[in-house]
C-alpha cells in the first residue's frame, strides 16, 4: 500500500510539474532570448502572474468606462461660440434620459436610453473604440517588431495596415490629420508637428499612449521614453505634456503603497506625476487649480463649473482656446479635458464606479477621461477587483475589428491573451532597456531603480 501510494503521489507530482513547466513555457516571449540575472537588494520585484491579472483589469475597466462615457460624449460643452448645450449635467442626471450631443441634437445615444453603465455580458463582445484600438495596435507592433522602442516607420506602417483608409475609420481631429499626413508620405514625429498638423493641441495622444506606462512598471522615466514618439505622432507642447502625465501615472501604479487606501495611493501618484509638468504651463496650473477646488470641500459639480468659467470663459492661466473660434470651442482639446478629468480623479477618490459616473457627467469628451481612469483604477484593482466593484462578471472577449482591420481570428481576442502579450513586452523592456532580470522559474521581474 505504501509503495502504491508513493507511486501515485510521484505521478501526481510529475504531472503537476509538467503542467507547471508547460505554463512557464507558454509565458515566455517566443522572440526573446532570456538571460540570467543576479538580483540586487534594491531591485523592485514584481510577480508576473499577479501583473497579468492587473493588465486584464486594465482592459476590462477601460472598456466599461469607455462605453459608459460614450453615452454622454459631447452632450455638454458649455454655451460659448456657435454651439449652446445648456446647463451641465449634475449627479441628479445619472439614470435619467440621455440628452443629444452636439452632433445629434435632441437625439439620445443609441448605446443607452439613460445615462447609465454600458457593459458587455459574458456571452457577448466588447467592441473596440478610439480609447482602446490604437493602444491595441501599438501592443501588436511592439511584439511584431521585437522592440521596446517603436520607430516612426514602424508606427506609420502599423497605422496604414490596421486603419481603414476611406470609409468610417473612427479617427478624429489630430489622429485623422496624422493619418492623412502618413498617406502623403510623412513619418512620425513629423505627423504631430504644429507646422504640419494644426490639430496638435487636441486630446488624441491621451487615448493612444497610456498603456506605455504599464510596460515599464515603477519606471516612469522609461515609460515616457517608450511613449514619446507615439505621443508625438499626434501631439506637441501642452498636449504632449498632458499625455506624458498620464503615462507616468500608469507606471507609478505598480509601486503604489497598497497598505494605504486607494484614494491616498492615487493622490500620491497624481502629485508625483504632476512634478514633471512644466511649472509655468497651463496643465500645471490646471492641476493646482482643480486640486485646490477639491481640497476646498465644494461639490464636484461646483468644481467642474468653476473649471468651465476659468478656462473657457475667462481663459486664464494661458489657456486661450476660446479666442480661436474653433469648432465647438475646442471641445476636443487636451487642455479642457485634462482639467475635467482631474475633477473625476480627485472627487472619485479611487472608487471605480463613482469615478466613471463623475467622468461621464462632467462634460466635454467624456468617454476619454472615463476610459483613462477606468483603465488606471482597473489595473490597480485587477480583474477580480473590477468584477467585485460591479458585483458581476463581464465578457472577456474583445473585437478589434469593430474599428480596425488586419488582425487574425477575425479580430476577436481575449483580455487574458492581451495581458499575456503585455507580459512579453515587459520581459523585453526589463531585460534589454532597464538591464534587469526575468525569473521565469519564480515568475517575477527584477527591475533596477533609476
């Protein structure tokens, strides 16, 4: 009996070891030669398996927030210029009928008849949108080109391959102009230069580059280095600095002090990332102003109205978009949407659902701030944390071909597979760029501090 039991236990152990070994092999980047590394006591150690769940949380919560924000996108932008949208939404408007946007006046969103969460059930697909699809493209390009630093030619080739040329392509303002410039032969970063792209101050770079912060855990310097050319594909000056701010935040999320409430974690991260904003710039002024409004104890609605008054009516701190007679008073601009996003960040206080609600009701390009904070908080919570926040399960399938083209499996992917690809990218970044180590046996990264 003892001999039989021993053989049985040995068989179980060998089978378990083989399965574990197979899993580790599956976790390896097939195009990276892993090298040995001797960890240092000062290295940041991060578990890859836990990080994968965080990446799943990023993709899931980004989609929830993106699609929820689309219900109210451009419903409320103020009453300056040729477009009048009436009073901004307030908390009382959550759950009430959606009002028409500036391009569909009087016609509610077809996503939801009321202002509410928009989600994909387990047996359905999450559709891609401009808050997720170019980040998806960049992830694929990093893997296909076996690099951590995309070149202008690689970006142009990827855009030309995966973005429709003529029919509805789900691009707007600076992204669309950049694509047009690529078609004419320009290569990034020229496509985002003010002398070529008059839309360079718009929000586009925010939507397409936040994920680079997740590719350099705890090293915002490397995250921004990786993101600079993708950002400059469509942005310069203030819009570039704002986009880099979000990239830093996403990188800092890996080293947040989890012994603190998430509200305090986000506050510390936001403050650290803001230190890199040029002190005399309007993004830095906006950060200080919104933070002060939050500290004063006024409601988020009052803070949002104050942002509107200060930056779109009075044009203070160097933010002069209203004087330029742009369409919809620059409602797509990086600046006003940055200030609006800070309202939802501070007043959301780390509560995923509350942050998305405030972001959706705050006005302007409301799907973008919601997607940003949904992705950040979703990463910090992980997939299970996102599901717990909503008390339910969601679809894990993503349909990139809703907006983009040229991917395998008819454009259907899963958050698990997308997270795995993220790990492979980070493996290369850690080993080749940060000169750290990947411990496949322990399923961990060792990341040297700057």
